[in-house]
C-alpha cells in the first residue's frame, strides 16, 4: 500500500511530504492493522514533515483525535477451538492497548466497543459484521457507520478481506 501525504512548503505552495508505505503495522500474522494517518485534536502545522502515523498502534484515537487505517482479516482456520480463539483475541487487543474494550465476547472472541464513530468500507472479501443482536454480511464497497456498538468482524471467505476505517473520538450515549 502506498500513502501520499500532502502539505505546504515555506512559500505556502502545496507539496507531497510523504510518499511511501504505512509507517506502522501490527498483527500481520492474522491479517494486520496498518496506520495511515492520525490526529490528536491539536493544531496541525501543514509545513511540518511529521509522520503522524509513526507512533505506537493503539485501537482508539486520543480525545478529540482520529485514526485512518486499513485492516486485513484473514480467514479463521477451521477447527480452531473457542478457548484458543479467545486467547488469540485477548492477546491481539492487549497489544493495541484495547483489552478494556472487550466488554462482552460471548458471541465472538473479537467483540469490542469503543467510544468512536467509525466509517468503514469493505474493499475486498466476504465479511460479516457481528453485533450483540444481529449480523450482516457485507459485499465489497459496502459502507458501515459504526456508532460505538459492541461488534466483531468475521472473514467468511478463503482469501484475506481488506477494509478501510476512519475512527473519530466521540461522546456517545
């Protein structure tokens, strides 16, 4: 994947400040989470060359911040016992500072809930969005607006599924 980040030079002219792959990724063995860009709610100087994705990968954005990332979900190996899936999910969420977001994993080990509004697009693959009370199967180019609900993603296919997500810190009821 190639990221192109724009900014301004000292004369105020638009330029490309970054042209390359994501600065950070994690969990490639199960698909992966790839950071594209982050904001922290502070003023952004468009003349700087800071790669705002080159930080530790944490699931949720900071207060008043946002995260722009893509993630890939590999197919679940057949016959994997539920207790092993729970261990794998617990370890993965711990690594991205999100163990506390796993509030009810009885329906699926990757269930989690964040205080964010998420805009998600399935680019390729066959994925089901699991909620507490419902499930919906997605086709490529389907869009989900995730409003702070407990959820998980499951790859139904034989190939990795690729999704784009923008997470925005929000006050939710």
